[in-house]
């Protein structure tokens, strides 16, 4: 047997639902729970073990690797370091890496303890907000119709997106700390409405292009095809996130493969791939036409905005980490 397989076999075996605190229970998932309070490296190496978070971690680790490959090809075609018109693309790349790194780490390490469960998922929410900001920067820099340029929405989109990126982290963290398992559907409303808010802002330029194409007969280009596919993948992601399908009809049958959260991850992966393809097409097609005539992108409107929102989200996660800590200290006393 290969040494790595021997090592994986020697890892702490998974356990039953009854053996882990209720915080780790997932609706309609019955088996394959990792034990809590193990050393951190156990959770990393558990990537090679069969457990109910394994596919959730792998789907976004693979997505991260694919995206890094795409970024490499961008760097071969565009001057990402010296061309100021590429600053929005660099900001978009940064937030995509954040999205996947945060999500992968959350699913990989959250079983370590109840406090880590809260904290890692807050980091995951921060990553989602950051990705929304990155997409806003990309769309309002490369993917907008010329009629939007210089308008009020164009001017305020990035500052509003910074606020919404933090709002996503706050609302989703509230939903995590405020509710107890089994979670009510209102918890998903906290999550879906905040994510929906930033998605609405970032998708306006694309919806306008689709409208102009259908209503005014503007050209339907390849960039718009990729954007439309991205919207469909995002709507599918929302459906699987909110529906608990298919496991709600077959409890315990999708614990390892086919769970709705895994399908949600794949849909998000496809959303980001299609987004990158669309933005690539938009840059290629519009670069000479009008993008180079736009005012030069500023540092604060791109990478600076990403750094600012990152800092604010670190503060949000730190505050909610403390709140979760207090909640965990109070809860055992309540039971006594
Ligand atoms: Zn996830």
C-alpha cells in the first residue's frame, strides 16, 4: 500500500451524527461526520478521507486551481502589472481567489470546534461578499454599455459595492450566530437577500445590455452569451442552495456525493468560469472601441477598494467571532 494511503487509513475515522454537537448536523445528512477537537492537520489530510464535507472542499479547491490557470493565460495576453487599464481585472482576480480560498478553508477546517465552525463560515461569507465586489468592479469597468459611462450609477457602483460586500458578511454572520439548528427558512432569507442585493448591483450593466439587444436590436456578442450563461448558473446555484434537493427526498443517500451544497458549489464554479470568459471577451471586443478612452482606473476604485473591504470584513469577522465565543460560553449555562 502507498505510504500516503497508509497515513490516510491511520486518520481518526468518521463518526455518526449522534456523536457530534447539533451545530454540525446538516438536514438529511446521516453519516460521515469528522470528529471535533482533532489537530488541524487531521482536517487538511481528511481531504483524502471519505466524509460528508470532502466533496464540498474538493469542488472549490479544484475551482481555485482552474481559475489560477485562467489567470495565467490572462497574464500572458494582458500586462497585468504595468497597464493601469488592467487594474480592475487584477481586483477581480484577487476576489475570485479569495472566494475559493475562504470557501475551501471553511469546508476543510470548520469541524475543528464549535467556535471554529462559526468563524470559518463567517470567513466564507466574507469571501462571497468580496467576490460580489470584484464582479462589480469588473462589470462597471469592462462590461457596461457606453450609455452607462459617466452616469451616477457608474460613479457610485464601487463604493456601494464595498458597503454591500461588508453587508453580506454582516447579514450572513448574523444568520449564523442568531439561529440554532435546525435552522428556520428565515435564516436563508438573511443570506439570500444580502447576496441578492450585491448581485443585483453587479448584474445591472449586463441586464441593460440584454435589454438593449432584445429591445433595440443591439448586437448580441459572444461576451453577452457568456454573461447569460453565468446568470443561469447563478440562478441554479440559488435554487440548490435554498431547496435541499435532492437529499430532502432521500435522507442519508447523498451524504458523500450529490448533496445540494455540492451541486451549489459546482454551479458557483461554473458562474465564475463563465464570468471570466465573458469579461475576457468584453475586454477583447471593447478595448480598442471605447475602454481605452475611459478615464484611467484608479487604485482606490479597484485594488484599494478590495483591500478596504477586506479590512472591514476582517473587523466584522473578529466582532462576530467574539459574539460566537460569548454565545458558546452562555449556552451550557442555559442547559444547566
Ligand atoms: Zn459552501
